């Protein structure tokens, strides 16, 4: 394959993947389609402006005309485009249904029409729901999503599967654990807590802080996605996990220690509705393709903290917009 359409390529994982692919494959052409909503940021791709192998298109995956035009000129598609923030899904679930399911449908229809070589859909371990006890989910586990976000992703996964079974579209799915690293939108736990700690602001920790997540450094996930794109078996699903299950309180305390900030900045807050207790996935299937994570949690957190320290201009502009959104939402809520 020579030409790849990457939807949602201006987002956190998407922009890291675009950069990864251009660095690894000198003869590949990358086309990014992104709607530039709150989590999509054109500045995430600024360093690629002069690369003639890279093309950015501002548009929505629900726009059939744009998608049809782009799909007719690519060999493969990697679909990162999605609404992904659980807290927002609790307040505005309709946006998640529109983008994550309707948008995926538009992409699949175009992929079917033009016969793309590979259609890789990016999903999440959250579609499995909360893992009880010590068990971990493999790719055959039933889908038990517990939030509007994870439900919308599960719906998209099933739609992708159906297009392979019914129409023969050459689909693949990856489900990764919690990503962290450069360019992550500062509503997520790690960048929110890092940036708050830099400013000596409270770190709002949900509940008792003992919710467990498996953390994977974003470049390791990019390598996994690349592995599945090129070597995965058509019609299959691959979990991509970091093997770093930690309680949120551990992550919080580690961030404060790395920044030499006091533990007193931790501020317990009321738990969010439907908050899954633990995510855990098996990765034997993708390891069979030769992939394994390379960055351990301690190294990854150190690199991430340093990136946010060195890129304050990037995240301060975003957090200012976040504050505007919160004020707007509070006003709208009070009007009801």
C-alpha cells in the first residue's frame, strides 16, 4: 500500500500515528481527514507542513461527499475518528452515536464502493466492560459496554464486523488499553493531572482512586496499529495492551513525585456514573504477529511529564478553551 487515509489524524493517537508512519515509510502518502472538534488540533501536525507526502483535509467523516472523494484515491483506511471522552458522553451521548456509529457507516460504505485493500478500525478495551477479579479479556470476550462512549464504540465494532461478513470489506479492528503520551487532550487523567500539578492546582481524583487501567505509551500503540495494518488477518480483532495495570491513585502519586509536588494536591471527588472498576486485556494474539510494547510505565510517564513541561504553549491554549466550555455548559445547565 502506498496511500493511506487516516481519519481523526489531528487527534492525540491519530497525530502520533501519522508521524510514526511518515517516519517509518519513506514512500507512503498520508491523507488526514479531521473535523477539528475539541480534541482535534491542527497544531498537532504543524511539524509535517513541509512534507510533500502529507495532506490535511478539514472535514467530517459523516460528510459522504468528502469521504467518497478521498476514498477513491487511497489503498487503505485507518479510522481513528471518534468522540472519545467518557465524561462528555454522559452529558451529550447523541454526538457519540453520530460520529462513532454513523461516521463509521459512511466510511464503510465508501470503502465497499472503491474496494480499499484494508480498512482498520480503531476501538478500545472499554467495549468489554469492567474486568472482575484477576481475569483479562481476550478478543472473543462478549461486549459489555457501560458508558455511552463505549457503547458507541461497540456499535461501530459490530458494524465493521458486519461489513466484512456481509460485503467482504477487508476490515480489521484494534482495541487498545489506555494510551498516554505527547499531544493528549488535557481532559484525560494523565495530561489533566500533569498540567494541573504544574500550576499547583488540585488533581480531581474520582472516588477512592482504586479504579485500575492498563496503560500503554502512545508510540507502542502506534507500532501495534502498524503491525495489524500490514500483517493482521482480515476480519480479525487484535487487543493492544501495555501490560501496566495500575490504580489511578498510583498514577496520580507518581505524577506528583515526578513534578516534585505535594500529595496534598490530590482532591477526591464524587465518582462518575458507570465508572468501570478495572480494564484488563490479553495481548497474545498481536504478540503472535511479532509485536510487544517497548516503553515501560516509569519511562513513559517521565517522557510524558517532560513533554508537557516543554510544551506549555500548546496545552495552555487548550485549557483556556476548556474553561470556556465548562462555563458555557454550566450556564446551559442552570437554564434548565
